[in-house]
């Protein structure tokens, strides 16, 4: 069986070779969905180490970006063995970077983590208009909407998106979380979101709480 | 001599002194706002004016009239016409009319070796067709697109040049010319591998990244060379990626070719202005090694520490936080300018510029009034 501690450390070290070898070997043993979940959890703990190293100025934004890429690669490899637990999907989320903003690195990190945690994730991409959010919500009826943005102007776009959801009579059917560097408590209130975060792991916990 | 010519001569002298390390008569001042601001300030539509440059002359006249500056306030403009004609993906106009840079990949990871062997050929054959849709296709079609785009660009530049000459003749600005280039690592990131791509490359194939920076250095030098190094002016180098790298990646991958670039410019007798973007405080000892009188405009950091560490050798600029113009009272804005003058002006080697460009104007906001007050204040109180 895969050594989860070693895996967690390899993710923390951003040691791509070790991670991919371990995951590939693991998938080749045709593991149970339950074991696969444990591997995902070990990766998430590794991401927490990455977060700590970022806080202490050992890692910088470039390392976060690489970490995000590694995580989504890992999840992709695990998908076939995780699909055995598909019946246990814990909820669904529509995510996107709001109108006028083209930054998607933070959104993608959150998206991979949510997917790995068992959410159905519908990613609308970047520069997503309020009406595109509304249409998708009508179509897939998610429990949660996750809006991302790093430009100052993203705050206005988030506000407009919530307004559009209100006008379409959809606001009360979903929880809304916003993420990205400029969001804070004030912005969250102004926008009319339910919660905000500048940390993907924390945001994921909030979402898990909502679908319990 | 007309007043304007006298003023131009005086201002040229300010900058000649500044760039050669002598204390000028007063602290030179540059207006931090850009053409985007000027258009909105004149009450016109941002997108429309960038397509129809004939609308710009009154825009600049009002802009020059209302805000004090020693240098012509029309720098670093991305004109949309030729980008559009080339089918540009790395520089596009947003729905609000702002010219922006989305994430693009011009060079694939597996093409590194080819790039390293011959960067110029690789850029022409692989990168440009990928980044500019109109440069991808039958040679005849490509030739037509290129001809149209170059014609449009030279017409536009000539038109902007005429406006500039008129404003210089009327307002007596310093007659400075500029060239623009990038640090090799930043060039690899911005237009070739993307922010995401280079962040992975640094971990996966650091040797190739280093070799690519070496290979592209001569092109970056060529791009930054002024028509004649004795002209009053400088090579502008905006710095992007260093704050996002670990110290050891910076030391081995970013710094060596960047340092060579700046040293080469200096050895040709050219001034260099660095726009030190984001937080470089952990790299001050490196910056100290750059040639004497390199101009460093800081976006962020401790002005006192920078003056102490670099202020005797280099010319310091920047730091003035434009967000204050948005949120502060007029007095607070002036106090901040005074604080920076007190720290940075003593001993000369200081040029008043802001931390960032002001690109946005809200009619109801305080920015225009505050900015005008700050520029006046530095003009009047920056004397030595
Ligand atoms: C990388 C980057 C780029 C890349 C983007 C690549 C990409 N694919 O995203 C490129 C080079 C293309 C780029 C372009 C531009 N950029 Co930029 N960019 C950045 C940079 C360096 C890092 C942003 C980032 O990815 N951070 C890392 C991620 C992981 O952090 P994060 O987004 O906060 O995400 C975390 C959390 O917030 C959370 N999270 C994020 N989203 C969500 C969503 C949910 C639902 C949840 C729960 C959690 C969550 O999870 C993440 C992990 O914990 C910042 C500067 C900086 N230091 O932040 C500038 C910055 C954001 N850019 C800026 C600008 C101005 C631009 C341009 C407009 C420049 C131009 N003139 O063209 C263009 C943008 C065009 C546009 N319309 O968007 C400015 C914004 C200024 C402002 N106040 O508005 C910044 C701050 C730089 C600066 N100081 O000037 N940029």
C-alpha cells in the first residue's frame, strides 16, 4: 500500500516525479474508492504544507501556481479509481472567474480541491458574465456558486452577478462563496455573498459545512 | 527664445543632471496618469478615442494644462489598430476599452531546444504565428496583414508624435526619448511560456530556462538600444517575475541575464530605468550591484531603507501610492508627498513618480484634484 506520509511530504516538497510515480503505482493496483479517497486526503494535507511554506516566505506565488497544476494532474490520474465512489458525490458547485477578470489560477486550485473532495464541479472558465452564471445555475441546479476574482473591478462584477441571480429568482436556492485576493468581509457584505475566503482549503471547509 | 523653449532647455538640464548623478536644480516630476486617464478625464469614450486618434489632441491639451509635469505625459501606449490587424492574442482590448494582457503561451515546453538553438528563427516561425492569428496562414495573406498592420502602426505613431511635438512646443517638456525591453526571464514568461508555464518550467527544467534566457539576451539588448546612446533618454525595463520566485531560483535563473542586460546598456552609455514591480525588498543587495545611476522606480517597499541602501549609488523613484489619491484628503495626499521628498530628495538622485500608473478616472472621485495638488506641491517644494 502507498505510504501516505511520504506522499504528503512529496506534495509539500512539490516533488513532481515522486508524486506521479507513487500515484501511478497506486492506480495500477486497482484500489478501492475508499483507499483512493485517503490518497486524495494525503494530497490535500500536502497542499496545506505548501500553504504554510507560502505563509513563511519559503514558497512564493510561482510555487503556488505549480502546486495547483500538480494537484489537478494528480486528481486526473485518480479519477478512474475515484469514480467507484461517484455515488457518494457530496454536492455540486458552479465556479467561474467573474466578468472582466481573466485570472484563473486561484479558481483552478479551488476547483481541483473541491473535485477531489467529492463535489461535482462545473467550471465556467474566465470572464464569466452574470447571465452565464444564471443560465448554468438554471441548468444544473447546484447547491453552491463559487466566484473568483483578483482585479479590484471583480468586486463590482460579483455584485452584478448576485443581482442577476436575485432577479432570476435563484439567489435563495444557492449558497455563494467568493474567493481571490481582494475579497474581504466588507466586500462580501456589499456583494451579498454568504461567505468569502482568500484560502482555497478554508473555502472548501465552508462548502463542506453547507452540504452536510 | 520662446518661454516653452526655455522651459524645455531647463528641463533637459534637470534630467541631464539627474541621470549623471549631479543634484539638479529641483526634483524632476512626472505625471503618473496615462492616456487612458486623460481620455476619460476629457469626458470621452476610451475605446472610441483609441480607434480614432484625431480625437486625442484636445484630450492631451487639457491633460497637459491641468497637471504639472516635466515629461510628456503620454508614455507606454498600446495602440489597438495594429494589434487588431494582426489578430493579436497577447494584447487585446477589454470590453471597457482598456488594453490588457491575458495569459498566452507562445512557445511549447517541447520547443525549448529549438528556441535555444535559434531564438529569432523560432520566434518568427513558431511563436508569432501562434500568438497573432493573421500571421498564421498562406505567405501571401500573412504578407498583406503585416503590411497593413505596419502601415497602421506607423500612421498612428506619426499622429501621436505630432500631438506630442505640439504639446512640447506649447508646454516646454523635456525632450526625452525611450526604448523598451524586458529582462530575459520576464520575456520568456510574458510572451513565450506564460505565468503558469514558466512556474512549472522553473521546477521541471531549470537548465533549459537558464539556457533560453542566455539565448534571448542579445535580442533583448537590441530591443532596448536607443538610436543614439548620447541622446537624452533611457531604456525602460518593467520587471515582472522576480517577486514570485524563490530566492534560489531568482539567483540562478532571473538575475544573471538581467544583470548582463543592464550592464550592457550602461556600457553603451545609455541610462536605464527599471520599473521595480511588486515587492523587491528581499533583493536590495542584488540591485545594489547594478551600474551607478541606474534609475529604479519602486512600486512597493520601505523608502527609507531603499534610500539608505541604494540612494548614494542609484537614482530612486516611485513609492508614491496612487491609491491614496483615491481615498485620502488633499492634505493627506500632500503630506505623503512631503514625507517622500524628505526621505528621498536629500543628496539628489530622486525623481518624483508614483508607484503605479493612474489609468482610471471617475468624474465624482477626488483623484484629479488630489493628483493636481500633489504635482504642484512637488514642483514648488522640490527645490534644492
Ligand atoms: C499571475 C498574474 C497574472 C497572469 C494571470 C495568469 C492566469 N492564468 O491567471 C497574467 C500575466 C496573464 C496577468 C494579467 C493581468 N494582470 Co495580473 N497578476 C497575476 C499575479 C502575479 C498573481 C495572481 C495569482 O494567480 N495569485 C495566486 C493565486 C493562487 O491566488 P488567489 O487568486 O488569491 O487564489 C487563492 C485564494 O484567493 C483562493 N481562491 C481564489 N479564487 C477562489 C474562488 C473560490 C470560490 C474559493 C472558495 C477560493 C478561491 O484560492 C487560492 C489558493 O488559496 C497578481 C499579483 C499578486 N501578487 O497577486 C497580478 C495582478 C492580480 N494582476 C494585475 C493586473 C492589473 C493584470 C492585468 C490587467 C495587466 C494588464 N495591464 O494587462 C492583466 C489582466 C487582464 C484581466 N482582465 O484580468 C493586478 C491587479 C490590480 C488590481 N487591483 O486590479 C495585480 C494585483 C498585479 C499588480 N500589483 O498590479 N496577471
